[in-house]
C-alpha cells in the first residue's frame, strides 16, 4: 500500500512539474505580452495555437507603442472587436472555415473571443485555490490598529502599529507608506519651510500650506494621483491620456519681482513693480534663480514643475473647473492699457500683467494658473503620450522647453489648461514668467 501511494505521489508530482514547465514555456513564447496579460496567455496556451506557431503578434501585430506604454493608453496595432471582426481574423488562417465544423461564422460561440481557446474545456474552468500566508492575519491586525490610531491622531501609537506590520511583511509598500506618513506627523518640520496651518495630506502626512522662508514664496501641496492630460482640440496635445504623479509642492502664486530680487539677480521685467510677476525671462534665467534659492535653503529641492505636474495643478487634481474665465484670468480682453489704434490694433507693449492674486483661485487654491504670465516648465516639448522621465534632463539637453498657461497678451483659447507650446531655453519672451515647484 505504501509503495503504491508513493508511486502515486511521484506520478502526481511529475504531472504538476510537466504542467508548470508547459506554463513557463507558454510565457516564454508569449514574450513581453505575458508581463500583463497573464490570464489571456494561459487561455491561449491551452488552445492549439501555440503548436501552430500562432502567437500574440500573429493577431495583434508588434504593437510597439502598446508595449512601451504599460498604462494601456496606446492600443495594440490590431484589436478585433465584435463577431464580424473576430470572424475575419479567424478566416485569415482558417480559409476553409472551422477545421471541425466547416462553419465560416459564429467563431465566438465555441471559442473565447480574445484568446480563441475553448471556453467549454474543463481545464479552464477548474477553480484554483491558494493557501493564505499565515502572516497575513497578524499583518492585517497591526494595520487596522494603526488606522484606528490615525483617526484619533495618536501618532505615536499609530507609528508603533505600522512598524509592527512592517516587521511582519518587510516588503509591503502600504505599511511602509503609512509608517512614513505618521513619522511626518510626529516630526512635521521641514528645513527651509514654514508650515502655515494645521492642514495636512492624510495619505502622505505632508503639510498642505507652506512658505519658503528665504524667498517668501507660498506653496501648496498637490497630492499624488492620476490626472487625464491633453486635449483632442489641439493637435500638439493629442492623445488625451492618464498620468500618475507623486505628491509635490507648487507655488500658490507666480513668482513676483520682489521675490525674484531677493536672489540678487537682474530683474528682466519690462515693467518693474514689486507685486507684479517677474516676466520677460528665459528658461535658463528661471533655472539660475532657482539654483540660487537652492544654495540658500537647507535640502534645496526647488525646481520648475514638469508639464504633467503643471497640468495636474491647473486641473485642480480633478476637483473641479475654474468657472467664468474673467473671474480667474488676465488675458488679452482685459489686460490692455490705453486706447486701441486704427482697426483696434495694439502693439504688444500695450498689454501688461497684473499683480498676482487679484483674480479668484482655481479649485485647488492656485492663483493665475491661466493667464497673467505664461509659465516655464522643466519639460522638453515632445510628442504625447507624456514620458514620466521627461522634465529631468540637464540644462544642456537640446530642444524647446514647454510653456504653459497662456498670458496677458493671449486670446482666451490659448489659456486652455491642455494647450502646450515651447521656446528655446535661452530666449527671453515678453510674456513668460515662472512658478516654483518642489
């Protein structure tokens, strides 16, 4: 009996090993597609297509754009949808119809519309169960205790609970994230920054409203999250796509001339007034001013925003729209000084910016995100979809740098949050200023 049982166990282990090897072989054959489309690859591997050499690319094409963009914002080269398109795809190989029934339509009545495996095959319907890691119950208990302490703002006890959870599962990102959050609440001070009120981001623990002591610049926190950027209205802003970003600080107002002067740099503004935004400056000059600020503030970290960050703040992180343009923006229709000439024409010098903060803020609390002065971003002007690595290039990287927000000389259409254009980094533009990020 023992010998028979042992033989059965050996046979069972051999079957499992063979099945595992078959799955691993399928994943290797599916290649990069198996990184995301695990279930589809398993369904495909159970069909007769692997033996026939029909792989993902046979039906969907190389789909290089889809592979490179893992957020599923760029579709595969070929994506058949509906009975007609699926049938046409099948007919591209099975020219004589179904090998079993000779039918030339209704393929999905017998086969899965995506992987083309047989949905009636029992092996695809067998339930799969996994034994739960015995540490999970203890981990969940510590995490729940930590969250209870957070609601009471008992930061010390919350830290102890999240630290205990992190010891149980050291690689768990949620435990590490919550531990960082309570540590920030226990030690909220940030070098070089003055915290202006008690409000904080419940996810990161960072204060929402701070001021840079050295420059007098107020900054608001933009919490981490996704935002849809771009617009189908503007050719250079297509396609609309989703971008994820970490939390960052952004100037509540555009940098003023008084703040610019604190760094001891020449003020390039054509009209000089302390409360006006600094303007008429190049991208390189904006970077030089920020470099001087970083030298004076412990920890530094100040920079220009990337264009994705700028648009996330302009869209108020999805919290609402600005409302009537005149209530929020200085632009061509309300920024002229003096009467117009013949035909209503005015020279560019007839337009000028206004002191920051006179109009209403957007839903996230930022003033003059549209209009007043256009704002330099760190990003190079490149075709969409946006690359998260963009905006970090050195000053020597060639190409145009992005300008956002529209300006006091622009018509209303160019104040669209999605409108993007660029200029050479060394060129001074009459209408361009900056907003500080960290």
